[in-house]
C-alpha cells in the first residue's frame, strides 16, 4: 500500500535528517539511504520503506510504501509526519494525517 505525504503548500522544505529524527522519536529504527536513483528511508527490521523526494538534502514529499501486515508501522510513520506538520495527499488533494 502506498501513502503519499507532503508539506503544506508554501512551507519551507525540511531536511531528510529532520524527517529521520521524527521517525526515530516514534521508536522506528530509521536510516537514510541515498542511491543514484533516489533517496529512501529504510526502517530496520520492517518491510515498510519511505521513498523521499529530495533536492540538495531538502524534501517536501514522500511516499510510504507499507506492507499490509505492518499497519502499526504505517501509523507510527504517519504520526511522525503529522507531528512535523505534513499532510496526506490523494487524488482529491491534501488531507490532515
């Protein structure tokens, strides 16, 4: 399952390190993995991963790719993004997390 999250329009981008720190506050073992094809946040011991859009280490959007069996991990991820002020995003537009 994919869940899109984004900063509200007009907000300054955040660093990937800020996002990783917020995930760690939710007791997730998050680690930034920079690859030539994109940036990822891996969660140690979990199938859930976060593809995070980045430009020069700054980000405004991400996609949480979660396993159906890890609904608690997804909720922890959403809680971290909510505490950072991010919103969910779907075909109807942004919505509160």
